[in-house]
C-alpha cells in the first residue's frame, strides 16, 4: 500500500504501469466511440480523446463489422500495432497506429488501477 509505504519510510513506491492501449470504447448502431482515454497512455499520446469515433479498424469499415469481430481486430493486433481511422467531433479524420504500451491510470481517469 502506497500510503503505508510513504508513512513508514517517507518515500512513495514507484508507479507501476499496466500494459495496454489505455482506452475504452463502446458500440453504438454500427459505430464505435471512445468513451474513456487514460491521460498517460498510448491512446492519449496518439491524440485520441473521449468522443472520437472509430470508423475503420485495420482498414475494415466498422459499420460492416459485428461487435465481436471489431473487438477481436483491436485486441489481436494491439501487441504488434493496430491502425484505427478516427473521426474527431469536428469531422476531421486521421489514421492512428497504436501499440500496447505503458498505461499509468490516475484516479480521475476512472479506469481500474488493479
């Protein structure tokens, strides 16, 4: 426990990263939207934000995919790199390549720390 360590030694334990993309997403009628992006994560470092719409995963149109297939494409490719085409709320689209990396969740990220 960090609090006990800090109180007993005067030093905080180093942060322990989780490995992943650092984003949560949900399916809406033939669409995928990012719902949460950890501030210290590969997704955030690539410029992704909550509210972004994923329109392609590995070059495949999301609207043609079943939910399980879309999740599988993201999860299967994340260790080596997954390419997403993302539409921003202002309508701009861009391709983003993400690879699993260190995620340092913060309490206000609303992402489980364990």
